[in-house]
C-alpha cells in the first residue's frame, strides 16, 4: 500500500544551543580506518550552507569523515557527477556512502545555485532516514529541519531552506503523482538499491524515462555487489565507482545444519558472555517474532548470570519496533555491560556502533511473506539469506571481531535478494502506474518485470473494483482511488462509504487496519487478563466494529482529566504508539477526502442502519474476501479460491474469546497460508446485505 505525503510544519528543529548535545548520540556510525584523503573547507570560517561560522565540532567530525573509504574516491565521484546523468556507486554500509555522497551532491547543487533543484536521498527504512538526516546535519554543522531534513510517513521535518532531504522510497514515489518529473530536485540518490523493495524498483524504472525528459538531472544509485552488475546491464554505459570494502571479521561456520538455529544462537550468546571477552553482539534471526522471543529468553537468563560477568542487555532492533541505538549504561566501578542487538534481515543496513560490536551471529535464514496470486493470499516461507546479505553481516564486527555463521561454509546461497515485486501483491503498483501514464510518464522499465500471472490478477482486481474503463485505462473511480493512500480494496470501501453515509466509521476502520496492531503483547502470565480487558471492546457484529470501539475509547481517554491516555492503554493492554499512529493516519485520510471534495458524514455509530451501511461499504471493496462456515464448527470455505480457513484465535469469534457465536457468513480483511490458515479481522455479514 502507498503511504502519503505529509505537509505538517517541522516540529523537530534544533536550536543552536542544543545542536551539539543532541548530535553526540550519532557520533558512532559508518566509520572505517583509511588513508589521508582530499579535504575541503579547511581554511573556510563560514559555512557555505547557512553563512554561519563553523563550530569546533565540525572540524572534529571532518577529521573523522576523511578516514572513511568513500573519501578516497571523492574527486572521481565529483567528476563523474558533473559529466554523467546517472552513475552507480558500489560499497557496503560501513564505507560512509550514505552520509558523504549526499553532502557532495548538495555542494554540486549549491555550485549551480540550486537552479535545477535540491538533493533527495531515499532509504528503505523510515528510522534509517531519520538517523541519517540527524547525522548529516551534525556533520554539515547545520540545524535539522533547516538545511537538512527528512520526510517519512506521517512526519515531515523540512523547511523552505532545506537543500538535502532524506526520505523513504515510498514517499518519493508518492511525490511523483503531483510532480511527475521530480522537478524540485537536481540530484536524486537511490540508496540501498540492493534491498529490492517494490518502491525502489519502480523508482529505478521510472527514473530512466525521467532522465530523458530532464537532461540536467543527476541520479546516483548506491548498492552492493552483485546488484551493481545488474544495474550496469540495465543502464547501459553508466560509470561505476567502487568503494574499498572494510576488512571482514574472522568467520566461523557451523559444521551441521541450521534446523535448530534459534536456540543455537541463544546458547552462543551466553557462551560468548561467559568468556568475558569485550564487545557487543549482533544476532540476526529469521523474523520479528523470533526477535521478541529471544529478547524475553535473554532477559530471563540474564538475571541468572553471576554479577562478575557483567550485565547482559538485549536490545530489539527491528524496523518499526525501535528507535536509536541506546547508549551504554555502565556504572562507575562496575564491569562493563554487554549489549546484544537482536535484528532481522531488514536491519542489516542500520546504524551500528561499529567500535563496540565484536561478535556477529548469523542464523542464515529469513522468514518472508510471499504472495500467491492464484489464491489471493500471502504464505509465510522460511528461506536462506543471499550471499549479498551474508557478506554485509560479516563486515559488521570489523577486522578484529568474529562472525559465527550457523550454516556450513559450502552452503549454496543465492547470489542476491529476490525482488519484492515478484513476491508481493502488485495491485497497488498497477494502479499507481496507470495513474503515472495519465501524468505523462511512459512505461516503467523494470529491472525484473513482474510475474505475468500476478500482473493479470492485479488488472482483474482493479477491473472488479471499477477502477478501469472498457479500454483498460483508469476510470473516474480509479483516478479518485489513486489519490487515496490506501490499498485499492480499502480505498474503494472508503469511497463507497460516502454513498452509504458512514464515512466517519470507515475512516476509523481504514486507519486502524493501516496502523500496527493496537494489541500489545501481555507480560508473561498475564495473557488471560489481557483477553478479559480486550473483551470489553468486543462488538457483536465483529472485529471491524471492535476496532471502532477501541479507537473511540482511546479518543475518550485523551479527554479524561484524572489519568493519561498512556496509562489507559497500559491498563487495557493496548499499544499507545499504534493508536497514535492510527490517529495520525485518520487525520491524513480526512484531509485527503476534503482535498478531493468528498463528503464526510457525521458519525451515527451504534444504530442499526449505520451497522448495515458499514457492512455494505466493506463489501464494496472486499467482496472477494467472503467465507462461509460449512459445518457450523468454524471451518470456513473461502468463495473466491475454494480454500478452507479458520478464524484467528484472537478474533471476536476466535478460540480465546468464546463470547460470540460463530456466524455463517463473514467478510475478512486478511488471510495468510500458515499452519492454521487463519483469517484476521472478521465481521459477520448476511446474503441480504
């Protein structure tokens, strides 16, 4: 699904007084020892970006920056940027590519007085975009939100003075809808191209056409091998700049298989800690669920270790679950605490405290959701990581560290990541590309073309949703749907709610389903109490209506004088940050509907007519997600692809609720092929609706 463009005023601008103090957090990062490199600005007293004198911290950071491998190719990069529209830079995360190259591009645009635009640098992870912007603002000796800023979903920290902006790839893609040729930018940097996200692949395809329309535009693509070879064959005749890779750690491979990789990794963490060798540990697990489980186990085992070993501090570093790396909490006179960073395959390019990490444990596997267009459902599969990922992980601990690979050395790993566009539901992508054809862009020249079966399923679904006309172009409904930053089915349901006078309720449902789950993980032994609390919000018509109850109760808690909304969420085992995200999404959706002048009716939630209208609106978008209980015991037959499924245990109709009788007919939001083939977010319907 597409996220939306935010136009909120920057609220994170640092003052001159606290700029140095705040930025100390980001001092560790993409650093590696290297030789002397060409410097710039050593004799200047005024910053060319804001006209103010440089601080002493600027010169300190400049000295550190010159040791990064990327500085050895600065002259080569600047020449290539001046003489080529597109260039590819090959280098790993610890070469300084993501911090230094955007600054040099900003200087390039400054030399042209920004007559062709500013610099934008994309990231695949929202937290990475924020961290990089903060770090680069510190290095450039400017205030975050002024000359350097960032834009992520639901948050913008930029101003009219911004000359370098970090953003997520999906945000830049969304911006193309209003600015098809990205005329605000003189240099576009696509970072982490090897991650092969859907948004990055589309950007790489569309930019090929945009460059033909804008000869003054410069595009820089940052990736690691072997993705760089694929880019060179896709963009014929472009220069390649290779960065010197940092020295890898000593690598130790497992002799056996990795079937028991999870507990093997945890045992290895405890063994390393008992050796009393200095250094933090990074562990790569297959999924976020494994990370949470490992966190609980290590916290429990850490309390049983002797005080002479020092404290063992697990730190969860999954995208969307954590922020910045925490600082060490050592006490004077105590043995140094050891941090254990727990991450997944999405955390390989994060900011790592490279000086403190001495051990990397690589399980060598990853869990992925792969979409099957034939049954219109995702399935969770366990796969080995790519050789590209393995190489990145080996370099995280530096030349003096150790990397423990829990798989044999002769394992046949695939060379690169599988493109997400081959494993995802591309209905939203097809809707976007249809809209881009209206905007004047030609066909998207994909590096890897989508699967024909997936493409046909996407076109078929858009046709069912009335988003296409008889000629296969976007209809009026399709154009409006493309303006709404939701997946096409939810966008169609929201549009239908305008007809059925239940827009207020559908806005809440859309926001709650777009945000992370509002149900927090209860502490050990408190599962029953959490279920009891959640029952208080259950609605007899199903989960969609329960979500409205939860959101309305959350809004009511914000108006209470005697307790905070945070306290209320804790008491009811709800996630406060997820509900705040839903609140922000709902506000953005409301602004979108107002902008395209769609009516927003007053809430009448709870009335019989309103209940029926909500179901009608849901069915307008999710008519292909209907199931029937065939035997009265919860075995549901999904009409579209004739699979059997059960209701998720945490649903209002699930095994852990035991409150509502199982309905004969249901509409569901999500279905995943797994051990139990569960449907999530289920509400009762009837053929008469």
